[in-house]
C-alpha cells in the first residue's frame, strides 16, 4: 500500500528549522559516516550566532581546522529558512569554491556556483563564489550608480582575512611602463619627484630598481589631469587579455582625490587610503553580514577593508574553548642552532620526505627555485587542486612546495606530517613597501605578515586529532619572529604550542638537525608523554570574548569616511585624536603626514607646517616643499666598544642568541645581487651599529648625500655608495660620478675638521675607460665583503657564546682582535681601484 507522507504531521525539517543545530540533525542526505554529530565548537558557535542573528554584522572566530565551512553553510541555510535571501557564501579563490561545494554536497545542502540560477535567486540554494566575483569593477552584483543588480539578503565571507589581498588588488590601479599612460602621468609628477630626491627620480627614469611616493599636494593638484589621461588611454591593450582599467575604474574613480600614488621604474600604482567598499551596494546593504575568520592578529583590518563597526569587531562570536586544534611541535631550527643553513634544512626535508609527506610554503616563484633540485612537486595557483588531491591519497608524494599559499588549503593527516614555512611572505603592493619603510620599527605593518605565517602553520592540522611538526626557517623570518618578538602576536593556541616547543628547544640548544629529528619523532610517533603534555597546554585555553581592535586603524577609517563625503573638518578632528593616542615615534610621525594630507584640502600652508613637524621625527616621510635640514652624524668623541655594548643591550634584551639570529638575517641581505639595493643599504647601515659605529642613509632619509654614511670616531667618516646589484666587469662612469658627487656633498655639509674616505661597493675594482675616482677612494669587492661578513660574524659569535655582550672590556678586545676598529677597516676590508 502506498502512503501519502504529505498528510503526516511532523516537526521542523531541514527547510523549516531555524536553529543551525536543528537543521544539522534534520538534514536527510548527509554522507554516511562523516556527519553523525556536530563538533562541540560548532554547536557552541551556532548557539551564540542564533541568539544574535538579527545583528547586521557579526564576526565569527574559530581556529583553523575546527569545521568553519560546515558552520558557515548551516548558518546560511538558517538564513534561507528565515527568508533572509538570497544567500551568498564567499571564499578567497576558486579552489575553495570547489571545496565548499564539495562539503555542501556531502552534508546535503543545496548550493550553486551560477549567480543566475533560479534556485539561488529564489532563496532555495546558496551561491558559492570567490571574492573576486563579488568585488570588481564589473561585479555582477552591481557597482556604484548601477545599484544592486543582484540583491544579497545574507552574505557570509569565509576566511575573511585571506580575502584581504584580493580586495586590495581589486582596488589598486596598476599602470605598466609599456602603457602610454605611464609617461603622461609621470610627467605630471616629474618635477615634484626630483624635488623629493633627485637621485631616486633619475634611477626611476633610467629603469633602475627604485620607487617613490608622489607628494600628496602634487597628487591632489593633478587629479583632474590624471582623470583625463586615464580616460584618454582607457582602450589601450598590451595584449588581448590586458584589462588594466576595465575591472578597477568603477571602483576607484570616485575616490581618486583620496588615493595615493607610487611611481617605480616598472609601473605606477594608485590605491585609495581605505577600501571604499560601499561602492558595491549589495555588500553594504545586505541584511545580514557574517565574517568568518581564524584568530586574527588584528581584528581592525575588518574595519579598514569591509567597514565593520567597532561593536561588531569587539564582540565576536567564539567557541567556549580555544584548544580545538591539532597537535603541533613547532621548531625554529636556526634559533636552536644559528649555524644551521637553509641548504641543510632543505636536504634534511628531502631525507625525511622518503618516509612522510613534507610540505614547504614559499613566498614566491623566485624562492621556489631554491627547492627545485629536491622538490617532487612545485605547485602554484594553476595546478594547486590536482597537487593537493595527490597529497591526500594513500600513496606518499614526498617533498611538495606551495608557492605563496598560506590560506585555504586542507592537508589533513598523512597529507602533511612536516610543514615548513620558508621565509617571510612577500609585500606585493608598492604603497605597502613605502609604508613598511616608514614604519620599519613599528609592529603595525607586521600584523598581516604574522597573520599569514600563522595561517600557513595551520595547513597541516585540520582536526583536533590531527598532528604535524612545523619548521619556521629563513633568516629574515627567524629574526622577525624571534629577535623581533613577533611570536608573542600569535593566537593563544599557537602561542601555547610554541611555548611548549620552546622548552624542548632549550634542551636542544646548539644541537644539529639529527638531534632535532630524534625529538620531532616524539610527535610523529605519538609518544604518550608528548601527547599528554601537548594536549594539556591546550585544554584550558579560551578565547578572549572582548577583543581590542586597533583604535588607530578604526580612527583612520572614520576619518577617511568623513573625507569621502568632503567633511574635511570632521576628518581632521578624527585624525588629531588618532595622532594623540599613538605612542610609537615612527607611527605618530606617519599619522601626522596623514593628517597633513587632509589639512591640505582646506589649508595648504598649515599642511606643510604639520608635515614639517612629522618629518622632523621620521625623515623617511614625504619631504615638505621647503625641504628638511640634514642632521649631521656625531663622530668627535666615540667609544666604539661602549656604543657596541649599548646598541646590543638596547635592542636585544641581553639575550645573546637573539643577536646572532638577527645578525645572520642582516648578512642574508648583505650580498651582491641585482635589485636588492634598498635592503643592502639598510643592512649596511645596521651592521655599523653592531660593531659600535654610528650610521645613516642620507639619500634615503634626507633626499641628498651618499647611500650610507658611517661615523667611525675622531671626526672620521666613510662615505659609501652601494652598487651591489652591478653586473658589469668594470666600474662605470655614472657609478664613479655618483660617489664623487657624494664626496662633494660631504665636503660641503661637514666642516674642514672632518675627514672622509669615499668607498664604493662593487664586484669589480677596474674603472671603465671614461671613468675616474678621487685618489683616496677604496673599493669593497666580493672578496672583501665576504671577509667583512666573516669577521663581524666571528666577533658577534665570540661575545655571544661567552655571554660578553655587557662586558665593554671584552668587546673592545674582540673588536681589536677581529680588525674591526676604524684604524684597520680600510686596510683590511677595502682595496684600491685599478684603471687598467
């Protein structure tokens, strides 16, 4: 007999229930064996979200690998059941679109990837898209005056932190040097750039590795002309796939006056101060907006990029416990033993990969070349999906390198048992490079880098019963995390695991990779004592319910929003408040420059006064129209050993190992290599301080003078030009002229009592036929630079291994022994040039 089930009474089903936990229980087509019960953390988040679901903006924080995708799908299903439709699930990229769609299919929730699907538009299915489809100048959801082509009722952005780079990229206009618009735009700024720094502007014009930010007054005055140039060349195409303006124009055209422009020898970049996300009405007008993130280093980036209010950031939805994460043993091998090299770690990883899968995350294709001779697979965005699926299969793959992939991939269980984060993530945008230089010693610009590193570390554990070993390697990464103290900015769970691993590292201090391997097997072989300790440090962890977003970022966002509607008085008042709460000197100076930028709209004279006040404390800022005074380096009375001791004590908290790790990172930049001049010059400036000399970068900081200037005592100086990127076998006339010119600058700036030696850093010692140098000029070539690096390394090692960094007498003795005193420097570490 056939039964008409429609006539039977019953409770809520998966299409009528509102609470996500009830929907989960009622779903009829869950994949067998996978979804019998939700995890505790999922139920806790659903409960808290459900009680607050009518708030327009909600932030949900969950550890990587704690089941965020299922949480998000069930939340959107609840929204559909409550008629808050259509519902859109946004992820960083296409790979994750496939992942979410697969999860939805396994749990039995209807989704689609077609924005025109009737099932989506009618509120029956969830649309899954990448962030680029939602945020672009031709968005199918509507941009600007077009209004909302597609209304969004409930919007969920998963891995919101991983979407930031894409959002920034979408709002950044890049004009390649091959584009005829480049020359026309550059000509608008040429005079102003030369006034800022003549030599840098010339380097840009000569297609050398250099970049400069356009002064804000020059930019604001030229916005109408820039608009005309962009419209004039809007149809230009380098090739059929070149859409340089198409997908950006509608996003930025209304905010050009509140944008910043950076010119380099390869391109011009234009970026708004903050993301004007309101230009896509479907985002700002959605009834419900849910932002799912891992534990962000800095929650305020949700304000800067998505315009979320203070309250929503402050009161995130979090599980009851923060220990819902797999087991990780975290090592910094080059902190355990600073003599361990990158090559040794690479060879170690290859040997280990004969038994387990080893996954290495590198920041760029350039860095992936270092691993080519040992890697079994190198994966980028084009072949990522296929490669990750291979790792998940029972058959071992070996050593796999992922290029710039810190987010959004799952490497559960045997897919990855040793995870290696190799070096710091790259800074891609030119404006970020400028701001990083300005805020070099401020933690502010490091937040997103630290966030990326932690996200990368989470790829290898995807559930609470998963486990892996994590290596953090590379001199710059190691120095920033360890010597720079950035490890303390990790999330509670990662910090707890790192602290436990540090206790093991202390017992391994000075040991090699063989000993590290023995210890890491405690984790990989599931040693009961290790598992007990590891689980124990996580058991009592909880999330901080009330977070503390960066008030400076929130204040800057408010100021931008005021300025966008031309309420400059309110923007200026908001920025004055922001300046007042900043404590870091470099940050306060940067904020004063931002303040001057807004003041300039109403009072250009006052803007220059404000900028002058800012630049007096940080010469890396934009120089005022009237220029800035050069601050001479003192060299009259100097005790080299005392200066060395004071510098090391002030910067490294009397921890000798931090000195060694930081020095190794500097030496990685102090090499002959094309297109590395800025890092080389900065490293050379800092190296001087490690051995007790004063130093500057006059050209960088004041717009005139030599690349680097060392004050070595008794009114004696080294005027240094750095040509470490040179590839010619002779020293060119232009390189000589630059050093000769720096010598003239010194003679005109310092009085006759000061003595200087001109030094050129160049791989060759032979002058070109038309080149000439002053007779007292000295050269640091490859051989001499290697010797200098070795002797400084030996000096630092000697005072650190014996813990003598506070012993002025011991430092003095070792400076003399290693020939690092002023009277020996030129004799030992330089050579005379040759005209033949």
